[in-house]
C-alpha cells in the first residue's frame, strides 16, 4: 500500500475533508507509486486560508530581516536535503537528476537571495514642496496570498512565489500541480524543520477546478499568483478581474533560437539541443523554434539530427540518461497529436516523431526527440505551444527576417540569438519582443536575480524573481510627515 500524504494546514498534516486520495505515479515507470495525495475540497481551502489569515496577524509584525532568518534556514535545509528532494522530484515528474538538482538549487538560490532582501525592501524618500515636511514611500504587506503552481518546476516555481511573499510579511496558501505534490510536500517539511510559525505557509492538494477555484474565490485571499497554460490563465484573470483581485500570470511561450551565419555553430548547436530537449521540452522557456540562416542551414541540421538521435532516453534516476519521459500519458498524447499536425501541414520530419513503447520503455511515457525541417512561420507547429521535445526549424535569409519570424507569435517569453557580430546582437536586444533575450546562450536557464516573465500572451505585465516581484507582493504606502506645527496646504498658493 502506497504511503498516504496529507495537506499541510496550520503547521499540521491534515487529512482532506473529502477522505479522498489520488495516486501519484512515476512517469518513467507506472508500477512505481510515489504516494497517495489528497483530493481536497473548498472546505480544506477555507480552513487553510483561515489559518493563514490568523498567522498573518503576528507574521507581518516580525521585522523583515528576522523573517529573512527563517528563509536563510530554509535555504540551509534545502541544501542539506537537495539530493533527497531531487530524487523524489525525478520519480514524480520524470526530468533527469541533473535537472531536478538544478530545480532544487534554484529554490536554494531564491531562499538566500530573498533572505537578503529582508534588509532592503527599499522605498523612496523624496523632497516635499513645503517647508518642515518629510515624504517617503514604504512597502506594505498585503495579507494572504494564493499560489497555483505547475508540474514542470515543482520546487523552483513555488519558491519564486512563496519566498518573496513571505519576506514581504504575507502568509500563503499554495496548491501544487496534481502531478507533482510530493516535491511540494517535502518543501513543507523543510518549513516545518525551519520552525516557520504554524499557518504562515499552507499547502492544499487537489484539482484546479476544486482547490484552485476555492483559493481564488476566497475573500480573505488578496493576491493570486499562477503559472500554467494561457488557456487557464485567461480564465483566472477573468475571475480575478470580477473580484478586483490582483493576479500575476506566467503562461506559455513559443521561444526561438536564431542562428546567424556568423555564429559559433558548435556553441549554437549545443544551445539548441539543451534548449529544445532539456526537461523533455517541458519548460515554458524551451526552444521550440530554431530560426537558421540559409547559409548554415544544411550544416546545422545535419549535426543537430545526429546529436538528437544520440540522446539517451530513459528513467531520469539513471545518471547516464539525457532525456526523461513526458510527465503524463495525456501530455504525450498532446505532443504526438502536434507531430501529426506538423506532418499534415507539410513540414518535413527529419528526426524522431514517435512514442517509445517497447523494451525498457513499456512502462513510461517516453517519446523521441523530434525535429521538423522546412517549417513555415505560420504553421500551427510554429505558432502553438507544444510543451514537448519537438523542434521546428525555419530557414531565413537575414537578421531582419529572423527577428520578424521570431516575433510572429502570440507569446513573448524567452529568445536567443547566436552571432559574433555585436551590432546584430544589440539590434536583436532592441527588436525582439520577449521578456528574456540571451546572446550566445540557449533560451533556458534564467537566473533568479533578474525579473522572469514575458510580454504579449505570456503574461499580464508582472514579473517573478529579481527585485521587481515585490511590486506584486506589497502595496505602496506614501507617507507625509509635517513637522511645521501648522496647517500647510499643498498646491494652494499663499
Ligand atoms: C519554466 O520553464 O517554467 O529559465 C521555468 C529557466 C528556468 C526556469 C524555467 N530557470 O529555464
């Protein structure tokens, strides 16, 4: 019998009011059951929100540098438990150990970076137009924050949301993705070990339609942060709009790497392989289009296909593996459908294209790294987010054309260009419509000390990470202190 996990509410592990649990299985081996996780209801969410609401009363009064000490401890514990958490994450999500270690490391980096922010959280002081008066702005906490998180970065993304919210003085209720609750449960254990006061962070497991919606609708929740598909994000934005509830959305991408004819091709190829097939293509920053200058197209494609065919696919717990399975049967099905769409649209399949179902692969959701050549910029495989190891190669004749093709999508998250020409690099930085642009690096691998997010349908104007995330988790208060001892009227001539 698989181990039963519970919700984490008010510092305790609490069974769901429904009494229902769902199996969490290993996508590389469906015989391996990680555990049974709650299928919770609104009742559980309301309980968690009440607990966060109570905890807020004390938490926001703790000085921010002291709140930072908790995060420092969380960083230390995550460092000690990094390997254990990475292994559980590989088992429940499928990405290879090297990457799940990286996922935890991103959480560790965020913990230490955010702990330091406890001594900054800068406001402004400005001159006033009146004598003997002082003016400043300070950041105020907002109360209870709700977080709805995806399965592709089961630790890193929750930490991007939780830690800035906490250092700002807020308390949190978080829902893990239904496919990856075990990693987040371990993060709750870390909070427990760090002796974070009960109720400051609460986790409720369950579906988006039950738990997610109950978090959004609860009137005591003052912020919603969501990472996931554009389709769900739009629905959340509508609901939050009606409730006048600030919402931060991180959604899809259709990221491209440009390879110019003057690029270091070896470097560009390595970038494309890592960007397209790392995490089995399941990053919102994944490279799903390769825009190649026609002078180097044949050389690039030949080598790319050779290298992609050489990738070792299998269970990510085996250190020799390059690419793990898809996270679920459903995701694999979607990707296979897109491969069929690509073929029907007339793109040329030059590598992979199928599910791997025999031999060692029978019990997992494995799929081949897939490359389409002769893709036209308007084809669906060049427009829609596939979220799998499928790369569309588009040929262009100039930098202008390359950037036009890159921008020709509804999304604008990550982008990359390989060139040795500094003038081209700077033009690309100026003209590419995306939240992130890499010069001579792949589209994946953002660091936590810069803003993360995108333009167009990728987001709704907010950013995670860096220093800008605090604009979401705090409210500004402008403070005027008049020490003249008399009534002074601003804007009134005397
Ligand atoms: C995501 O793909 O959802 O920049 C997040 C990166 C990682 C985070 C990706 N640091 O690729």
